[in-house]
C-alpha cells in the first residue's frame, strides 16, 4: 500500500459509504465534535423533487432519536407519520391491530423516501466543520498499521484514522478488502414496489396481509398516495411487471384489500429479489461494519434501515464516550450487542416468512399467533416497543 501517516489526511473516524446509514453516523459523530472523513463513490445527493421515489423506508423511535441527535431535520412535507399497524391473513381468521397509544408512544415512526433522508443528512454534514466528504472516489486498499488504519483511494489520496467503518452496502468494497466473508440465503421470492395515488387518503395506518404466496403491504405516504409492496414468486412478479398501468391497476384492486380504495394512478413500479446476507464478523483490526455491509434481512418487517441505524447508534455511543475509537474492547462490545440484536431480527423475519408462506399447518400456526397477539395487550406492547428499538420494561 502506498502512503504513510505523514502523507495521509488524518481523521478520528473514516466512514466508507455515504448512504443513509453512513451519512447518519457521520452526522452524529460530527455533531459531537469528532473529525470524520466520509468516502462516497457517487456525488452528493440532489434535492428530492417531483413524484415520490420508489425507495421508501420506515424510521422507528430509536432511529428518529438517533437522526435528531445529529441535528438533522426531516422535511415534514415528504414524510408521513404512522400510528397504527394492521396485520392480518388473507381470509381474516388471524388479525391484530397495533396502536402506538397502546404502547405508550405518540406514533410508531415515519415513512420517508430514502433520497429525502439521505439529502437531509448531507445538508447537515455541510454545516459540520469536522466532517470532510470525499465524493466520486472509492477505496482500493486498506491496512491496519499500529494505532491507525490507512485507506488508499482510487483518486490517489490516502486517509488514516484509528477506526474505519464500512457502511457501503451489501456489496461492500471495504468488507471485501478486509477479507470478511458472508453467508447467503435465497428466499426464491421477489418484491414488487408500486407507488400509487388513491381516491382515499392513506395516512396514519400501515397494513400488511399475509397470503400463501407472500405478504402484500401498504405503506402510507403524504396525502392520497401510498407505496404498495407485493411479494410473490419470481415468475409471477416478472409477469406482473409486464402489465401496462391499467392492467396493473386492475390487478392491484383485485388482489389488495378493499380498504386501499380505488386507484387513480400508478405512478411507478420496480422489483427486486428477496435474499438474506450476514457477515461472518462485524469487526476487524480498527475496522467495523454497519448496515447492509454487515447484514441484509427479509424486508417484510420493514426493519432493514432501522437495524442499520441502530448499528450506527451503538457504535457512535462507544466512539463518543471512549478514548480510542478503534479500541478492540469497544469494537468487541459493539459486535456482541449488535450481532445478538440482528440475529434476533433475522430469526423473527424468517419465522414470519415460513409461518405465513409455508405448508398449511404452518400457516395455521401463524394465524393462531396473530389471534393470540390481538388478545394479550401486554404482549403487543412488548413486541412494538422492541420493534422500535426501545426497552419495553423501562419505566416511562
């Protein structure tokens, strides 16, 4: 590796990947007075405009608190709070309604476009003097040397820091350079995302209906707009993608519950395969992985971004309150805490997938679980507070 401590630009922390998770960690650390180098392969994000983007995520209570702690403000006009989650099976024999008020919460969180969140974070980064953004570049090598880790970029620059964080997605370059392997699982399903406009306002409630071929879900957007998620087999989804807007609208109105209402417009659609991925370790010498670089989970619970932000939150606290950002003991604590939490989420989403899309006896067990959850308020409260990254047993 070329470069040395003298030739490199030094920071307290280097973050590879300027997406939502990487930018959020950079903003939180920068807001705490740390020197941060953020490496992004692309350009700084452009301001969102026009129709809503297909990539929508939910931010739960812990994630919102983490975003707020960085000083980042989300634009209210392009985000939608939700206070109820409705989960049911196709024939209605299993059903459970979760309300934020029942869990001692004002709301469960907000749905927001990925690009809106990323842009808001980068706007905050521009106001933080300790954060330097290196755009249109990527790491080509990395080496831990003494109390620092060096990162060589493809633009000829070399950066160094006591800790380098990989937040560069499922195909993480930093993870590969560090020699960390992953395990894979293919669900042999595909999710179709469809943005629509409806005759009815869709705010306040998010719902999901489990069918034998996979769940269908409605994520509310501001006004009379919604993001629909339709899980099915690869072949069925690819065939559906070939439909024109009128035919797709008719198919949605036939398959989705009547509560969605009539559609006035199909705005956009896309699909992606459903796979799971988990890094065999989250840490190396003066190195940590967060977000999709560390784990990709089944999206049916909408927790992928949240657990990535929880990774960043845990790591940020250890960095801010520790003397050495790359201290092995701190990194070990990070891995233990986050791997345990993430494995629990992977197990939960896998269980839901197999319960509701498996053989009939499994689906009946899934229906029973919804039936029981609806009748035990304490269990519902625990489930929702845990899903929001909160301690359900903490006195409030």
